[in-house]
């Protein structure tokens, strides 16, 4: 009877920890989504305009490698995940008009080229949180998304109608805090290792980045673009192949906004 009681306590503990982990992910995700801030466009006169970049949905596709710990903690398996993805069709633009004495009007554009996840988390059967679907595993994780980003600005100045257009661009690498979760269902086995498929949702927070565009017509004028803070949400479909008891490789594709 004592052994039976201990099993019940262990089961309840596992369920509570899994449920608590899911709640923690939802709470932090909501916090990150509330941290967005519009970009800015400055002139040295000075003058300032807020930039609201468009909420464009782009695509992302790539591969992942997941390494699980040799030791499990009950039904919970810690893991580490990395990989690389390419991004496409995700240009976000914002326009401005008649800024400063030169009456500058134009467009600023922000985009992402690639990303590398660096994530640690835990995997556990969904029965731990009361969802009794055999072969369905839940994952919660956190860490960072390392991303290659680009921004550019193109403008004309109303007080120099025959003058050259002003333009500038910048590329940088950002390390963005990230958190998320996944559901993976085992559809088959190959060489004794599982093949899983399922969705994942990851939210990353991007800090603001600034760059300058000197005027092509007025030597004393410089324009500064600030991208603002924003969240990136990735909704991906994952296909993972186990290649050993502790390692799996995966293909992932989906949408980012």
C-alpha cells in the first residue's frame, strides 16, 4: 500500500510540474508579446517621426538537431536544440513624409535573412498533463534565436527636387530571447528509432537597432532610423527522425510574423 501511495504521489507530481511548465510558457509568451514598440525616424534639425512597420507574415524553412540527456527524470527528458533556417518574403516597411527642413519623404524596410535556435527544454508525454493520447509528446523550451537582420531606408528631399536620393542600409546579427512549445506525435519507427511530426510555436523578442543615413544634398543633415522593439512569432510544422536513442534530426517549415 505504501508503494501504491508513492506511485500516486509521483504521478501527481509529474502532472503538476508539466502543467506548471506549460503555464509558465504561456505567461512569459504573453509578457514578450506585450514588449513591442514602434520604430523611429529622426533628423538632426531635430525632428522625430514614429515608424509603424507593417505586420508582414513571411516564410521560414530549415533543419534542426535535438540532443536528449542520457538520463531522464521520471517521464521528463531534458534536451538541447539547435539548427539553421532561411527566411523569405518577410519585408516589413514603414513610410514617412515631410520630415525636417529638407522635407524628407520615403520608406524604411526591415527584414530577416536567417536564424539559428539555441534552445534548452524538456519533453514529456501529454498524459502528464491529463491529455491521454498515446505516442503524443509535449515540449517546452527557452533560450535564444540568433538572427541575421537587414534594414534600409530610401528617401527624397522636397527642398532638393533635382538632387540625388538619399539611401542607406545596415546588416547585423541579433541574439533574441525566445520561449516556446511543441506537440510531437510518433507516426512510425525506422531502425528502432521514432519518426515524429507536429507543430511548434516560438516567440522571440528583438531589441531595437539604429543606423544613420547622411543626406545626399545637405551636408549638415543626417537621418537616423531606429527599428523599435518587436516580437517574432514562429509557427512551424516539424518532421523529426531519431538517429540514435539520444539524437534526432528534423525538418521544419512554416510562417513568421
